[in-house]
C-alpha cells in the first residue's frame, strides 16, 4: 500500500505505483486482470481526494494508463461460463448460383427465396386510433 496522503511507495519513495509495484500487481492479478483494473480504479478515486493538485488525466495515466488494454496480456481462463460459440450450430453451406444460367437451377433458387411478411394490419401510419375514454367525473 502507498504512503498516504502523498501516494508514495513505502519501499522506494517513488510515486505509487512505482515500476516494481506495477510488475508485482500484474503478476499477482495475472489470472484476473479485470479485478486489477477495478482495484486501480478504486485507488484513483481515493487518490483524487488526496492529490487535488493533479488533473484527472494525470491521475488516470498514473494509476490506470500503464495497465494492458482489455483483451491484451495474459490469457483469460474460462471456468464457470464458457464463451459463446462452442455449441452453436453451423449454418448450412450456401450454393453458388450463376444468374446467367436459365432453367431448373435458377427456378429452384428463385423458389427458395422467401419474403418477409408485411406489418400486421392496422399497425402502419394510417392506423385509426382507438376511441378515447373519458374518466369518470371528468365531464
């Protein structure tokens, strides 16, 4: 932990987190980089109260700017919830159809094309609104 309210490293007196502490934190949270980002975001909030002389950009760069971007760094292991896509059905392969050909292949392809149904009746801009009901005692 840093020495507060100056936010200096207790080992080397450099601004916290120093290079050694950064390496230690990355190694310690190698299995969960999101938790490290959350921890450092909480430290920024604490430091903002003590280090009012620094801008928010300077604090962000000092506490969060050195962290690897999400998706970089150590590989995340999926334990409880595997990523989507493992059990997905693959779509059937598409056939290439030459539009210049005529005959049964082109007609069969045209027959397979389906059209989406239009909007339900009465849902378009020309829909007649329902009659207004008056509340009891409003007349």
